[in-house]
């Protein structure tokens, strides 16, 4: 089979695909993107300066060393999850199986991803240098450090590209990077709980960086050329998987429907799992047992949740209301670990009909495991803050246990939400028209965190916690969960979307 020229085929598909578009659609999209970046940059330039280049360096050497694996580890894992090599749906449907040059077909995707990885790496390097380097550092040295960080982003892309085309070693490398990411987060928490001086000296000069960055550029360029040469070796099934991911992202963005992406992530996770049956006690309610099986089969997520309980410590210098909000959101996210079954019940209540369970019975059983997870996570987070003297004396661990019903209600309410209602009337604001459907959809679930208002008030007041305050939060959470159950379910119906 002889390869045909790719450019005519691509132009033909683009003409057929874009027949409904205006001639200036691409130019208009570019104009809108540039204008949007300029407007947002003009509005948020002070906030961005605080993130990337504060007035004075405020990070220690430990914080700077910890930020490096955190930022670049997140970049690598994101590249692995979204590809990194992907195609559009028309290209994956028509051009991938066609007798065209695979290298020329995949090269635009690699080029675009390399640009994005270089920009993100350069921004990460700039943020680290901006928070840790002294202001006496030469501007050319700063530019060389940012360039080296951009090259590191491209190098991570090449490693992710080789893992996409390789075998099982890519999964093992993902585990290693996850461990480095966890170590970096542990370093940040350690730095937040101890006093470390702000990093001062030890930064290389421009004369030292020029040959080093030049050598890195040469090596990365050579590896990039080898990667381009071996593009055709990437298996079709992995390119198609990345194309599905890119398609789900665009569908979620343009359709303003985040459930497309979350459903895809759930399906992909379970598609790569080998499950074994487990016999649970017969007296255990059937839906509670199903939730326990779901949580037991996501042990890695449980480990990350346990480690994430230390993240509120990073907000020690932030206002106390922000710490309280972080704890409440963390409780909801912890409870959401068992929320996948609620989504299944809401989307297809056939199983509930077969089991003879009403919506009230099912939601009541579905709230037990999320409540336990939310209580355990909140108790661990608040107990750690109290042990590190970030909170006044008192039984803060008990207050965390009292937040269990709050997290359960928020997680179950979020899991029961349906598709975004795009038929709702938009709002006219000075910034333009805002669609109310996605806003309402985003608020369903987090709005139930208002049941944690007593805990929020106690954290904001920064006073000694009493057992009476714990009992008040427990009563509010229990009564709120009971009211939610009575107001959104019934004993004579099965559907979970009928009422909210």
C-alpha cells in the first residue's frame, strides 16, 4: 500500500467539516482568544504578580525544592492523562486508518503540545524563581532559568510520549512521579509547620547558566528529532483513547456540561481494572455494601485523601475563613469518593426497581459511606491543625466528626444533579452575557455546605472550642440531612432526578 499526500486529504476533510462555518471563523477565534487574554491580564495583573513574582521573595529553600516536583509532577501526570499525542475526531475517524504519512498526521499535535508544555514549564519556573530568588539576581539569569524550565517541560512531554508508545514501564513511571509529587507536598507542609529562613544565595549566574542551558537545549532538540522520527510507532488504540479525551474536553467546554468529562474518567478507570468478587455480611444493607466495595477498589484515592488532609496546613497564613472553606470542600470531596453509585442510580434507576427500594431508602443507604469518609477526613484535617497549634485549644477532631453528615449531603446532592439546564435565561452583566444554567449546576452540591456554618463560625472566631459548639454542629448536620432526605425523596417513587 503506497502512501498518498496528506495535505490534499486534510484540506478536503476540512472543507467538508467546515462547510457550515464562515470564512473568518478561524481568524475570529484567534482574535477572541488574544483579546480575552489581554482583558483578563489587564484585570488580574496584580493577582498574577503575587502568584508569579511577589514584591519580596517569601519562600525558603525547602519550599522551592518542594515546589519543583509538585509543579512539574502535575505537568507530567496531566500530559499522561490527556495523551499527550491526540487527534481531532475527524482526523481520528478518517485520516488515522487512511494510507497517509502518520508522521505528518501526528506532527501538528506534537508541535502544539510541545508549545503548551514549554509555556507551562516556563511559567512554573518563573513562579519558583519569583518566590525564592533574591531581587538582586540578574535579569539574564532569570530568563535563562525560565528557558531551562520550559525545556524541562518539553523533556517531560518527550518522556510522556515514549510512555504512550511504550509498554508497562509507563505505569510504573507514573507511580514514581506520584511518589515525588507526594514528597513535594510533604515538603511544603513541613515548611509551613516549621520556621525556615527565606532562600538567599546559591543561585547560579548567567555565565554559569549559558553553557548549561545550551547543552540542555541541544539534548532536548536531539531527543525531539528522534521523537518526530518515531511518531509512527505510537499504537492506534492509544491515539484513539487520547482523541476521545480531547473530544470529551471540547464537549464539556462548548456544551458547558462537565458530566461528559467525569463520566469518561470513570469509564476509563474501571475499564482498566481487574475486579474480584467479595462476600460481605448478609445483614449489611445492599447499597451500603456496594459503596464499600467501590471505596475498597479505589485504595489509591483513599491514600491521596489521607495525604490531602494535611493540605489545609498550607493555609496557615491565610484568613481563617479560607481554612474553614477548605475543610468543608475537602469533606465534600472525600465523601464524593463513593458518589459514583449515586450517579448510576440517578441515571438508571432500574436496579432500584429490581431491588424494591424507594428513592428514600436508596439515598439513605447511599449517605452512610460518604458520611463516614467525610467525618474521618474532617477529623484528621482539623485534628492536625489543632496539633500544630494552628487552631485554639478544644476538641476540633470531634467537630470534624460532626461534619460527616454535611459532607454526605453535599456529595449525594452533587451526584444526583442532572445535565446542565441550558434553557435558563441568561444574565446580562457589565462583562457580557452569562449563562445561568452552568452556574446553577455548579452550585448544586456545594450549597449544602451551608449546613457547616456553625463549624465555619467557630474556625473564623479563632476562639477555644467547646463541646456545646460540637453538639450544635452535630445537630445542624443531622437535622439538615434529615430535611434533605425528606424533601427530595419519597417512599412511593424510585427516580432520583424528580426532586432535588
